[in-house]
């Protein structure tokens, strides 16, 4: 006589509560709207504004590309650290920004 061996039944625990998935999703989530607004206020990479002059693709001071602050009155564009005086993201004014040359020309 043959004895049939029973195959063991495997039971999987599919309960994901208490795992790391929620923390992973939080880390991978896009930034909150406040952060997006702060970052995108003036820093621009290759943004073309319709109906207006196009700003330069490189910094008017060092001639390198990257994240540039665009003058709203001329085609000039600068890295924050290349502005005269140098700026930080916290120092960006709300609304329009004028480069040093346009500020001098205005006065």
C-alpha cells in the first residue's frame, strides 16, 4: 500500500499594517504645495514666457547653465550667487525681479 503524503498548506500573512510602506510612501511623495511655491517662485530652467522676450539660457555673469534667476525687464539671467549682491532663495522678492543693470538704469 502506498501512503500518500499530504502536502502542507502554506498560509501567508498579508497584513501590511505596522510595516514600512507608509513611511516609504511619505518619503517618495512629491513636495507639499508650500515647498513647490517657494522653489518655483523665480528659479527657472529653460522656461519660455509667451509674448515676452526670452531670457538667456546661461548666467550673464559666469556663462554657466543651471537654475537661473531671470530679470523681468531684460533678457539677463543669473545664478543666485552671481547676482549683484548675491542672493539666497529666502531673499527672493515676491513678484517681479530686476537685475542690477536694470535697477541702475531705472534710477
